[in-house]
C-alpha cells in the first residue's frame, strides 16, 4: 500500500540552539541580536527590523540567575524605527538612484545600535563539532546603517536615549514629532445660549470641555529615556524557580541578559517560535 504523502513540506531551519560569547568573556552581561544569530546558523539574511518571537530556557543544572530584558513593544518604538528607516532611505536616495541594483550591497539591511550602556559581551549561535565541543559562529557582516548630516558628518542610529556625536537616537528624534496637543487646546469661558435653557450649567460644561482634553499619558514625551522592559528573571537558586522566559516578543530582536556566569552561556538555549518568515515568527516592524 502506497504511503500517504504529507500535506506539509518540511522547512529546514534551525530554530532552537545554544549561544555563547567569545572567549575570554569580560562581563556577566550579554547582548543577543536575534536576526544576527539566526543569519549565522541558517546562512540566510534574517533582517533586523522584525518582531522576533522567542524564549530562553535554562538547563536544570544551571546555578545562575539571569535577568532578561528587551525593547518595549509599543507604538513609540515601532514608529520611531519606521521614522528612522524613512529618513535613512531619503538620505541615501540620490546615491541609490545613481547605482544599479547589482552595485548595492546584496545583504544591505537597516540596522540600529542596541544602545546598551552597560559593559557586555555579544552572543553568537553555537554548534557542536565531532567531539561535541562548542563552536561559535562569529563570522558575518552586521554593519550599522549610516547617513550623512548637513555638516557632512557620517552618523549611525541608536536605541540609546543619549546619542553620541556620531549618532541619532531614534526615540529622541521621534519624541520631537510625537508630542500631543491638547484637544480642545483652549477652554471657552462661556457656553453658547447659556441663558436660554435654565437646565444648562456652566460648571458642568467646563467639566465636559476640560476633563479629558489632555491625553491619558505624558503629552510631551514618548518615554524615550527608558526604551527597555524586563521580560523575566530565570534561575535555579533557592525560592521560586523559573527555567524559561516563555515566548516573548523582541522588537528588532534586541535581547539583554544580565547575570550570566563566565561559563554559563552553554547552560541556556534560545528557541524561536515557528512562523512564515524564513521558518520563524517575526512580523515586520515596517508594516
């Protein structure tokens, strides 16, 4: 009897793997760039500007406690990224028009610095050799995107709220355009035809006009000074034990891990949720 064929073809992609920092490590903090490690291990370009969905699992024999952070998943972060990308395209439009498609770098990608101000080591995807030893995949080009300002100075983009002289803070720049006007901006002192209907009341009208004319959040900031949120604390120390972050969304694939032991990288595994973006779930931030 002929074997029934499966309706789903196998999509070859490595979604779950170990990560490791280059040795010797200089810090207990790590930066995980999801698009970078997926590109390295699957030999395909996984773009920076995606909402990567992943979890981090600790081995049961781990003795460390790790705090996990990522960029905020909110409108301000998305719109700030979209504005920076639009500005990047506008700034490079003339040069693009003079280059053929073959002359522009094949794996060009809009990339922003993680902006993390604490000392840290980068994480790389890790495989095993014939002796089951750990091999870090540290190769690959992941250059930050550049623009040239009015003073002819080359500058990059960063998530750090305090940009250096050669950077633009994407959130700080967006904050300049994200301020909200009061609506209504001014409160009229009197109500029309107030003396016609004895049931009308100026005080009540003032409440209707003024209570809610300011937004239910800070009208003058997009929280640009605090771009990160804590996802979870995972560890096996005394008390409540949590070995997994569970799946979470990492805008631009930026994940920060604090408290990693010097030899603790291989005690954790990164797992990406399956999806339709080259085998993983990672919707575009530009849509």
